[in-house]
């Protein structure tokens, strides 16, 4: 259910983003970084090359068994800008998203951005929906000199 507070936040955000665009133009769009996390399923099937066996021509062919696919889930964290993906990080199996995992990920993002963009330009970050690590995330982003923009959802 959308509360009155959420409606007011959306209204404020919708007014703030065009204001930035009007002041800075296309450069504003090019400096926006955003990120999100999502569960992804994966499995590691044996490749054709891995399953090859060297044998004599008269040897019987190897018996292949039906492989039961055990799809595992991992958390994928992706950061992107107007050009495309900037950083992809996977959360190791058994770990949880917390500040001990997220802050080093943000450091990697910072290093990547410094390498690829103009060092003096301001980067904007659109925050995703609040989560358990939101406070630590925002503090780290502020240390990295990001201007934090609220997510317009």
C-alpha cells in the first residue's frame, strides 16, 4: 500500500531529477550510477571438451548417465551507468548481504569509476529501495563523494 509519505517522496523526486537535468543537461545523465541486487540461478554443466575421453577405436563408448541439474542461486549485484555495466559482483554461497560485504563492493566501484571517468566530475547515485544495509551504504557513498539521489519508485 502506498502511504501519503511515499506519495510525497515520489513527488519530490520527480521534481528534483528534472531540475538537475535542466541545470546540467546531458552530462547529468552520463554521471548517474545506479545499482541493484537480484537472485540468479546458475549451474555448471560439463562442457563438450571436458567430457571428451581419449580411447582406442575398438574401445566401447563411455556410458553417460542422465545428469540431474542442481541449479544454485546466488546474489548478483550490478552497478551501471548510461554507457552500460560498470561492476558486477556475486555474493558467495552461504553469505548474506551486509555491510561487511557491501562496503568492499562499493570500494571496488569507486576504484573502477576513478579509472574510467574524469576524476573531478561529480558522480550521482540513485539509491535503490531501502534494505538492511541502507545506512552503511549511504555513509560509504557519501565518503566516496557521491551526490545521492532518491529512487523515484
